[in-house]
């Protein structure tokens, strides 16, 4: 039912012109900035299936070349 982790390389091939690919459903936070497009999953901010704690992130875009990701973990 879609619990498989998406393959980052296949996502990058599908969206080669993107700066970032943001996906969800797995509830596991991913910040893969090894190459572009970045592959990002914000994680789960709630108590179910949160894999080592509830998490979320912010993506701040100041201009086309200034992107910053900050991760937050909740107790």
C-alpha cells in the first residue's frame, strides 16, 4: 500500500529540473542534499509511527540560490 521508501535516484530522474522533491507518507524524516534535486520528507509531527520522536522541518527560501532546511524534534 505504498510503504516502500521511494528511490531517491528515480525521483531525481523523474524531476531533474526541480531544486527539491518533498514527499510524505512514510513518516520518516529524510533530508538528502547529496545532489540536486534534494529529496526531503518532513517526517511525522504526531505520536504515531514517528521513528525516534515526532519531527518536522522548515524550508526557508530567501532567493533562488539561498535555501535552508531546519529540522525540529519534539519530546
